[in-house]
C-alpha cells in the first residue's frame, strides 16, 4: 500500500515515539508555518514531504541523491 501524502497524529506519534498531544502540537506548528507561506492545510494532518524536510533538514529529492532512497515513511 502506498503511503499517503499526509501524516496524521497517530503516525507521527509512532514515528517519533511521542505522545498524541505532542504530535498534534507539532502538526499545528508545521501547518501554521505552511499557512504563513500561503499553502492550504488540513487540520490534524501535515504534508509528509514538509514534515520530512523539517525533521531531517533537507528535501526528499536531496536525500534520495545522498543515500539512494527516501525515508520509508
């Protein structure tokens, strides 16, 4: 099954090993950043690509060039 374009709080919680409330706080922060940049956001979920960029510090395409594959989440 292909991964969704968006990450929900439950998946973020498992990925980072944090509480559900902390995962919602992170999603809200990332969505607020995206809103300021003019993007449309969905409450309770965040763009998988943007999340990866913010966690790892570089875009998915660059990561693929460096290690040969995107992070599998």
